[in-house]
C-alpha cells in the first residue's frame, strides 16, 4: 500500500513537474516571440511622446523670438524712422534712434540674444550685434546681404542657419519697413534646455534639422552644421511626423511650426539590450518557480505585475507632470483646459491666470541654476498652498506658471473679487518668503488673468488674452496683477 502510494505520489510529482515544465517552455517561447514587438512598441511610444514635447518646446522658443520682433512694430514713430533721411532734424533723429535702442534693450532684457538690432539700408545699426556678426560685415554690405536672404525666402520673416559658414548662431530676419530689416539671433547651444531627454532614453541622439536636412542643434555637438545622414533621410522619406524602424535604429520625427524638424534616433541595440535583460529576468523567475514551489511563483508573478503597473504609472506620471515642480506640464495642462472649456458646467466661472517671475534670470546668473531651480520649486509650492481644489496648476515652461480655475460662483463679477483675494494672498506669502529672501535680486512676479466666456471655443484664445495682460505687467513696473474685464473682448483691469 505504501509503495503504491509512493509510486502514485512520484507519478503525480513527475506529471506535475512535466506539466509545469511544458507550460514554462510554452510561456518562454511565447514571451520570446512577443517581447521584441512589446519592447519596440513601448520604446516607440515613449520616444514619440518625448519628441512631441521637444517640438512644442522649440515652437515656444521660436515664437518668443518672433513675438519680440513683432513688438517693435507697436511704435509708429519707430516704424517710420529713416536714418538716411537727410532732411530730418538731427536732434529728432537722435532722440528716435535712442528710443528704438531703448525699446530693443527692454525686449531683450530677459533673453540671451546674441544679436537684436535694426539694420537700415545705409548699414546704420540700432541695437546690439555680436562680434561674430560685426566681423562678417566689417567692410559693409550687411543690409544688402540680409535683404538678399529675405528676398530668397519670405520677406515677412525667415529663419536662417549657417550665415557665412557660422554654425554657432541661429538667425531670424524680418522686414521692418521698406528701408530696414530686423535681425535677432541666439546661440544654438541655448537650445540645450529645450531638449530634455528622459532617463529611460539615455543614449538617444536628438537633432534639430531645417528643410535642407542640415543639423542646427544636436546633443552630439560634433554634428552641428553637418547634414542628416543619407541613411536616416532615406528611411524617413517624406515623413514629417511619425516614426520608422530601420535595420539599426528607431527614428522619430516631428515637424515644428516653421518647417524645421526634431529627429530622434534610438539604436536598436539599446532596445534589444533591455529586452535581453527582461528575458533573462523572466526566465530566471520561471526556473525558480519550477525549482522551488508554486506558491512562490504566484507571489513572484504578483510582484512582477505590481512592478509593471508601477512602471506604467511612473511613465504616465512623467508624461503628465513637470519633473522639477511636480505640477502638470504645459501639454497636459492645455489638454485639460480644453476639456474643461468644452465641458463647462453651469453655475461655475472659469478663469486662467499666467504667472511669470520678474528678474528670475538674475537668480541664475548670480546664484547659479541650482538656486534658480529651488526658487521655481518654492514658487510652485506657494501656488499649491494658495489655490485650492477648484484650481489646476501647471508649470508652462521656464519661469512661467499657469492656474486654471473652475470656481463654484455663478457670476463673473463675484469671481473677480474672489480671484483678486487669491492673488493678494499669493503676493503676501511671496513677499514674506521669496521676496524677502531674494530682495537684493528684486525677485517678484507678474500675472495676467482672463475669464472663460461662452464664445471661447478653445483654450488658446483665453491663453492669448491672459498672456497679453501678463506682458502688460512686465512692461510696467513689474510685480503687477492684471485681470481682464470682458466687454466685447476689450478692456482690462489692474488689481
């Protein structure tokens, strides 16, 4: 009886072990067959999200430059000034010239522009030029050269790279009037802050290329000024937005608003390397399950599931939130704001406030970027502590923050009063903390607020109104809060 029982137990163990081994072999073969697809899809998704964010950052950076150029048109006196007018009063000409120079200085105060100037047809320059640009045209001919570039491209405004072989600057030209041209340039290395590569994509090569596939910026500095490789160009073909898989790499491209493209390349060996590690870990876990006990395998499977869920949650968290402050990032914030506007509930008032730190550049210059990062985190904490659950907070980029409100107040006038109280509380807390700690740097902030109305179909219109109010504060004495007053789309109030 005992022998028969032992034989039965032995047969059961052998059968059970064989069954486990067969199932294990099947799982290994199945995982081997699908793991490559799984890893490539995940890598492609992550790279595409990162690429899209970089493209949005580039657009924001270039739009900021173009906006600075456009603001020079606001003064009719400046616009009609002609340095070559021999009949004009010299004293008046000097005053206007000085005013234009002051306007350019104000517009470039917070930005690291290498060149910001107006060049007239007699080669007179108002503004500032880098030594490189000056040396290019030491013998004159600057206006004619820039006019030729505009004529070949778009006289209303064009971006240009490789001026006289210079690969350190990216230039923007725009016709100011019939006898002058606006020039703005910045060092291409300034774009380093725009191209933030997630830790999961270490080893990825990032390039910004123009219509001729010339590399304007790359995290591999040796390639700046060179052409995108023929193989990469061939694989991408006419693709402007999307990704392709070559024999050696995953290549993703996204087109910017001015026709430039962000091209990211991840070597397949990195993807395969991660896949190999994943497979080794999986096989090891399965062998342990077979060698030890089934219950241990169940526990390990649960842990793997928890780890995988945590990994997915972590990726989603990084895709939606700013890594430095923990607030929503610009892309997610815009998506949420558009959804709020489309689903605008009755009995509530919606608003959007944009905040910008005054003299923040001085913090970075005088105390270093680590100190600047600390200031950004502290300011985000002030926002979180001041605004309640009715508000959604985001870091829009650099030292700009956004707050979208959905207050349980039916009328706008009462909402204006309530929002003014929030802003007053924020400014009081700011002055008692950051304002005091960085008083020598004159650290403050400006804000612009616009309400959402029934005729607002998307968030962009609301954003633009608030941004104009913010700029109004930046141009005044700073440390100002402006709230718009909706009267057929016109008017604004200072609080």
